[in-house]
C-alpha cells in the first residue's frame, strides 16, 4: 500500500511559507518548484515537501518505521528547513521520472576510464546491439554522458595506469549525417556541414553502421558508443547517423523537465570524438585526450543553457600535461589581436616564432583553443597515493595561477574514516570522488546526500538527536532505488554509502559559541614538527598565541574549542548508531542483508540549498558582510518580470546570450554577531585548520572546501598542503578576487549601499507573486537553469 500524508495534516501548511533566507523563495521557485500542468502553475513549497516525503517513504515497501506520525515529523522538519534532501532530492523525489530512474535521486557519480561491461540489465541500449559481457572502451564516456543528461555531476579518473588498460585505437572512421530538409534543425546541421566538411544527406551510401538516433537520452548515448567503439574493430569504418527523430531546439523535455538543445550539439560532439580518435590511430588515448572528451560531453549537455553540468577530472600527481591543461599562462603567447579582436595565431606564425614543426604548432594551438572551448567544464585535481612522500611544491605554482589542480588524498580516503578514529587498512574501496569532492566513491558509485541546516536546528531549539536519525533513514532508503546501470546497482548494494552533511557551520559556531572554533595556535619550529604533532603534542611549542601573526616561523597548529570537538563527536555517534539500528531492522523485516553504510558523514559545499534558509554554505564563510548577489536567468522566465516590477536591478548578461542577471542586495546571515568574519578577512591558515577540524571529528567521507587565498598568501600554499597531508582528504584552492570582473556572482559592498538598494525594492518578490497569482495575472511556468556552474567558491551546481 502506498503511504500518503493525511489531508487534514497537509491543510495546516497550505498557503504557509517557511522562514526563508533573503534569496530563499526566489531560489526555490527558480530551481526546485516542478510544474503542475493541471492547474497551470508551479508547486508551492508545501506541495514540494509532500512530494519529497511521500517519494522517500515509499522507496522500501513495508518499511516498519513509516506511519502517520513518522511522515508528519519528517514533513515538519523539511518544511521548516531544519534539514533538507540535496537539491536533486527536492527536484526529483516523488516525480514520475524518479520512479522510472533511480539515478535521478543521486547528485553525482564517479567513473574510472577503463573498458567495462555494460551488462545484461543496464537500461541504456535500445537500437544498437552489444555483447553484455564484453568490455567496451566507450563505457566510461557513455556512463558520464548519461548521468550528466540526467542532471547529475560526474568525477572521472584519467590515471595513466588505467589508460594502459584501454586498447590501442585500431582504425579510423568517417561520419555522415541525414536529416530531412523540412526538419526545423536542418539549417543548423547544414551550417555545421559547411563548417566541418562532413557528408550530409548523401544518397545511396554504404555504411558499416547506420543508426537512427532515438529521440531519448538512450539514443544520444547509443550514438556516442557507436562513434567510440567502432574505432576498435581493426578495419576502416563509415558511420551514418540519422537525426530525423531528434526534437528541435527549445522543444519540451517531458520526463526530466526543461527544453531540448536540438541535435546540433550532439553532432559537434560526435565529430570531435571521431576526430580525436582518428588522430590517435595506432596509439592509446592520453590523460589529456580523455579529459577533453569528457569535457566536450559536459559542454554538449549544457548547450542551450537548459542543463547544468559538473565534472572533476582526477589525474596523476606527476602528469604535467594533465596538471597544466588549464594553465592559461602557457598559452597566452599563442593569441594576438587583429583589428581590435583577439584571435589565435596561425600554424605558420607559431612555427616562425617558436622554431617548432607544423605538428607541434598544431598541438600548441589546439591547447589554446581547447582551454576556451571546453576545458572550463571540469575542475581538475591530482591523486595523491603517497602523501608523506609527495612534494607539494610541484603543483603549488600551478595552483597559484588559477587554483588548480585540486588535491585528492586517496591514501587517506582508502585507509581512514574520521581521522580521529585512526588507520584502518583498506576500509574504503574508494577510487575517486564526486565533482565537489565531499564523498569518496568507488567506480560507478553515486553520492547520496542529506543536509542539516545547523542554524535552523538552533532556531527551532532541537537537539541533533531529534533530527539526525531521520536524515540517516532518508538517505538509506535512497540506496534501494532502481538504478539504471548494472554496475551502480552492484556497488550501491555492497557499500550503502550515505553522506549526512552539515551546512551553515560558520553561522552555527558564531550563534552558539560566539567566537571562532579556533581558540589559539601553537607555533613549532620546522625541526620540531611532524605529521602527528597535532594529536600527540609530544613536543613543546616555541609560542602559544590567541591570534596568529602575519609572519611566523615553522608551523602553526590550531587549538580547537573543546565544546565544538565534543559536539561533533556526539553528533557522529548519533549518526552511526542510527545507521546500525535501521540496517538491522531492515535486514530483519526484508529477509535480506542490509549492511551498515561503509561511510556516513560529510560536509558538502551546498549552494542553492543553503540559499533557501539563508545560511552560510557548508563549511565556508560568508563571501561578504554586505553585498550584491547576482543570479542569472533566461530571458522570458516569469521571475525576471517579477523582479523588474518589484524594483530589483536587472540587466542583460555580458557572458551568456538570451540570459539576464538579477541583482539582489544581500546581508550575511550572521553579520554583526561577535566572531563574524567574511572571506575577505579569513586567513588561509584558518581555512585549512577548519577543514581539518571537520575531517578529524565529523566526516568519515570527505569535507568539500574551496580555500580562498590572497596575493600575499600564495607562498604559503605548498607548506600548508604538506602540514595537513595526514588530516585533509581533498581540498581545492582559489585566488580571492573580491569581485574583479563584470557581473560577478558575489560583489562586496558597504552597508550604506546595501540599505540604499534595499530601499529601492517596492515589494518582496514572493509577496508580489502571490498577489498576481490570486488575481490570475501571471504565467507561472517551470524555469530553466541558465547559470554556468562549477564546483568552486563553495557552491555546488547540481540541482
């Protein structure tokens, strides 16, 4: 029997709003409110939470915990933003798409670049025959394409040891395309044919494969599999793709939601992949080649501004070609200005200036082009398997330029849960992580997140024991989803990994304790410091200070507030006990082994979800005390007109066509409280120390943190990476820019400017919306997402 919330209970919440953050209602309507086609409007918050709760509690038939009281408690806690599912859960839980595809309930995934079997039960191929037990080179790329099209993010590994398992590219292939001249997309495809020189609508041609691409996610995946795997047959191939079934640009996507991009981005992807493989005939793909293919897949998915895409590339720590893939300083000399416009130099110009061959010049120019064309679609990190022996000075210069590469300390991830719990050899079969690097993952495994809004818990005077067990149960049910990929089902059933996350951490500390979590610093000379000094304290510091001086000798070890340490330990114990008890209960009731989760806790970066309640995202500090928060929307979205009418400043995006930027005056949620600091004030040492605190005492998975550094702190990066190499499993860094460029998402300003902008607003946007809807003077439709997205700056882009 399907569990439903009581109508009498739901009636109490209709027309009621939670205590939104300053951008909460707008973010909700823009990002998570699904369309109610019967009534010609989008959901209200009360309806969203009903969908979310009922979607979750029905994932395990016969769940012994589920009754009216249980569902109503969950409803109240999520409604009041005390805790929430991740953005994916708010958007997808209880939807028809989620009922068909369990993948819809997870944020992100990880995949290794190596051949793998598709399996007999993966729901991917519909028109192209494969051997389910054979391993295919296309597998990791098609897996990534599929998950990105479902709105998830993907981490991928391009380690050279893995790429040695990829076969040598055996043969070249040519591509041709067919589309009716009456098809709405024909003019775009004809233009591409002129640009790239491929055959279009050639009659009577013979092809080794002729694929009519189905108008579905599966159809796009099949076409990519064909384009890759037919380079491994041993004889030249001609591949013919029929585009006639594919819907045109801006047509409705009924299952997932949003608008179609048309077939042109897919054609460009297939051409790119084919050209890459043709150039590598007789060789294996390199780490740079594979990353470029993944990046082009990401670029394809976000074409038309109707999908977000998040990727992280993980490469060898000694692979310099990978490390410098996005280092613009190595390619800026390949650009010139002509007639006031920037252009790439020609092959002949590069050959003359740098005394290189034509082939070498083409490779240099390709790198410069690729940085602008698609390499922005992933964050890149290096894998550290020997942290005690690695020289972090090798990557620090690249980090100083643009913050990359990030760090993934796989040795710690594989051998530690919480750092304080000590070494446990191979306790986690982790190969990599998700794009924001808060969850360690095996290949094909998804992250499975739930987020506690700590300041809201305080506001409602609840104890962690009142909320954490229910969060654990919510996440555990997600592991019973009907996943599309056979490989995912296998690893999820084995690991049952979950990620109970904390958000609003800086607000929580300031509100509850009135000061920083770091109460002092012990200073050690370099020769007196070692990796375990933070724990053992076997040597005497040469100084103990409350405030860290700007310059000091050796290493500064943080002293943490003991009550915060105790609270994190207590909260972790609550989570662990709740998981053990629920796993045992399900094993008994279902008559099958339901293992305790291999890992349980994390700190996700948050982003849109933290905006709902107006708290600081994840572990990060507020970007400013007072400022402007800019949000990008597509032209024509109804919220844009509402914002204009209410007095918010709206202007065309200088970066994205057909998009506008809305400016919201914004005040940090804990501004003015004792102990408040913004990103402009916080030091690089404090950020490393805070990330370590939560790795040590809370997160047995990982802590996602983007550490911002100022110009004068660049020289400290290598030393701090070494200092925390046995405490931090993953981290990334980013130069602090304040704002520094047009239409920056966050722009600090003065309190006076904030108050002046606030005075210009005639009416809160949510109040104006409700008034228009009551008067039936608004076209309330589901919005598309126009923001470019990266896992940087403490903002997770996954919806």
